[in-house]
């Protein structure tokens, strides 16, 4: 069941989303060769708690940390660790959620660690562009899979593939609500989009094949073929006049 949100509720989600954006900006600044993903995680948790909010992922289905930090062929849900040290040329996807006043915000970025290859830079750029194409399609009167198709077409036109085993989601008083928001689908299909829907749109894009495997830690998803993967996510609200991104800084 899709739960439509009032403008007041959307503003609460936006408060959570602004904090998410602030954390991601701090992480972008903190990422450099030699830093461990555990240090990033601790810094992120401090920022969230200092503003009186709560990290959304920590404790969610037993997930142990504030951030997901997924390096290179890791797609999503990489667990921060003291033993995981970023090195020049890596790309790292950083995903974070917050809870403010009972409402969730959720977003992710992929960041270069020092200078990276042209190919990796292009993967990051195309993944972020695909997210923005998806967001543009999130308007009343369109259908849900118009978002999915916009993402998929942009990704595949660059020779990359979209992950199918994980999808975006509705969000509000829970981290994951209906509907699921796949990054693949056919234009003109799916439920009609309505003002008041709040969605986390999150393309996960692989340089090679679309298949993923969950590793022995039961969380980290990696590409089956070892190819690089990037991930961007925003929480957005559908308003009468189009999409509003809720995970931007003030
Ligand atoms: N952005 C991801 C999601 O929406 C992060 C969830 S990590 C988890 O599913 F630990 F909370 F599961
Ligand atoms: Co999400």
C-alpha cells in the first residue's frame, strides 16, 4: 500500500533529508587515500547524533553501522571496517539514512578516492545522470516505470547495466515502504504517480553484467563479474508541479 504524504509530512522528511545531505558532503570531504571506512562511519554517526537525530540503518535488520561504504566492485551494503583502508584510484559509494522526528531520509553518492581512471569517472557521472533522469520522470500523471525506464535507458545507452536484485523504494515513517522502484522497466507501465508520493530513487550501475552476489558477511553485494559499480540515491517528493529533491543541503 502506497502511503501519500501531506506537505507537512514532506517537510519533515526534508529535515531528515537535509541532514543526510550534510553527512554526505562531510563524507565527500573526508574521503582520501589512507582513511578507513570505520573512521568515516564514526564521523557520520557523530554528525547525526549531534543534531539530535538517529542513524536509520544502524540496527535495521541487524545492520551494524551508520553508513554503507561499498568500494569498487561492491555494489551496496558494504560494512565500514577499521581494516578497510581507502586507496588512490578506488571509488566508494556512501549510503546513509537518518530519522528526524519519526521520518526517514535516505541518499547515496559515489566518490573518487584521489585521482581515478577515466573509465571509473565516466561510470560515476553516468550513474548520477541516470538518477537525475529518473527524478525528472517523477511527476503526477506519469507512471512508476517511466522513472525506471528513464534510468535504464540512460545507463544502457552508455554500455553499462542496471542491477535488478535491489531496487528503490517508498519512504516516510519507515525506511522501506511501497512501492518498489526498480531501475528497469517499460515506459507507460506501472501505477500512476501522484502528488504526495515520496520515493527513494537509487540506480546501482555496473560497468559489466548486471548480476550481483551477496558475500559471506550476509550484507555486502558485489558484482558477479568483478566489474566496477556505482550508486547514487535521492529521496524525492512528487508535488503537483513535479519532483522536489528532499536530500539536498539547505
Ligand atoms: N539505501 C539503502 C536502502 O534503502 C540502505 C539500506 S542499508 C540497511 O535499502 F542496512 F539499512 F539495510
Ligand atoms: Co534506499
